[in-house]
């Protein structure tokens, strides 16, 4: 088992011998490869249509590459463990553009909301593609990332826990609806082998989960909780807990994980962000679907950058836009597309729903276990 410090960032199991034990022994896909493709696009269309309807979003294009000097790329963590791919761009320029492939569109979306003239209560949803080269490539982590990256303009008064939960419940309604919809199209997905998602999420604070399992690292804590509650939203991802570690090393310049809040029973807590995780009955493991949150304002951005030793980030246009109140206050997140397909279509591996690169050791392992990885 990973130590608490090792488990903070760099997702993935980290060992192929361990992965071989984890992948199902008696797996058989409920859908053929052709049926899988049809189901993927049925789910994709359903989620995009209904996410836009529930949150008042419009579909919008988003970048695959951004200028390094804009500070726009998503660094994912605040320990520098996952860095974007950079390259010079612009034939014939005396000074080529330093471009980087996005790891997520988290920061760009706030600029886009301003550019598109979105008002309070309006937002965007993007069909985002990204590359995260520093992942350990296992059954549910890929270097190729596809997300519904969405962002919504809010007011200062909406920067609270109740509003966060309200938005999370709307997202869960869409995901649950997608499950019902795809099972109507492909009845073989409805089986006693794999229970359906629960109708409601359980909201938990990161502080609570640490109290329940003080000696376990983060992923192990999540796994144990999901055995009790098969669908959860963990609030406050990034705030340093009483054992000295945050639940995860969330970046300091997009989600607000520092704001003081209060639990439903009156205890002091922190953070206006979180993750939706579910129990995956196929892999019998934790399965993260989305990370999201109310975004930093000028005050919380400064505090979080200071805590993270990253005040030098304030030189970038994105950060200046927040400090000078030029960018709107927002809530937003990224819902993993392939992660969602994998879960709803009862798949054992991301490679069954997403075409990307996998190491030979993993492809051979999957072949032995009757897992059809797309080439």
C-alpha cells in the first residue's frame, strides 16, 4: 500500500504485478466492440444535452494547445509532479511561441466566459481533449484524457456549500439518467452481476473520512468509504488535514479549498470543492468520475498561492485577471468521458472505450484476461 505522502498525487496503481491481481479474473464484456461504439455516442449525446439543460450551459469549442506565457495550462497538482508537454510553435517567427498541450481547460474557461459575454447563471460545456504524460498507465488512467469541461458564472453570494451541493446533485441526476438511458438502448447492461448507481449521492467532508480511517492513505480511505456508501462527493480536496496532508494535492489557482465552511451538524470544515467517486462493481475499486468546485476569487487565490509557495504565478495574465476582478466568479469542473463510459458500459478497462497508447505489458495482460483493448 502507498504511504500517505506517495498517495497525494500521480494517480495510478504504480505496479503492473499489482494491477494483474486487481483486473477481474472472469471478465466478459456485455457489449460487442460495435455495440460499445454505438453506446459511447448515445451516452455522450445524452450527457451533453442534459448537462447543458440542467446547468444552463452552451456547448463551446476549447483549445488543445495554449501559450505557456499565458499561465493558462492546468498544472493539476501543486507539487510539480505532473507537467504539460511543451514545444516551440510558429514557422518563420523570430521568437517561436512556447506552446503547451493542455492537461485540462480549467483556467481557459473563465476567460472564455468573459469572451462569450456569459452572464450570471450562464455557462459553457466543452468536449475537451488533453494529454497527461505523467500518469502511470493502468486500467483507469490514460495519457489521453477526454472530459466534459464545464464552467458557470455565479455571484459572490453563491460561493457557499449549499450552492455547491445543489450543482453536484444536478450533475448526478444527469449521470444517473445516462445510466437509465443506455440500459434502455442496450438491455444486456442491466444485470444482477452489477448493481445500478444509487439515486442519491452521499456528501462527506475530507476531514470526516480522515477521522474514520486515520492510518490509511487517501485512495485506501476512499475505497473503504465506498464499500459503505457506493456513490460519494468528497468536500474539501486540497486543504491540509490534521495529519499534515491534504486529501489530494489540488492545484492552488483554480478550486477554492481554503474557505472556511461548516458541516451540517455545525463542525468547522474547509473547502468549496470536491470529487464524485463511485464503487465500480466490475473492477471492485474506487472510480473517480469528476473533480469540480467553486473557483478561487482574488482573496482565496492569493492565500492558496502563498500556502503553496507559488506567489510567482501572480505574474501570469490568468492570475492577474482574477486579482483585478476582470474574470467572472465561477463554479466548474471536468467530468471524465471515458471514465463515465467505462462505468456505465460495465467495462474493466479504459482501453475498451478509448483509443490511445498502452504499454505492451498491459496489453498482453488484458489479452490474457479477455479484455479487448482498442488499437
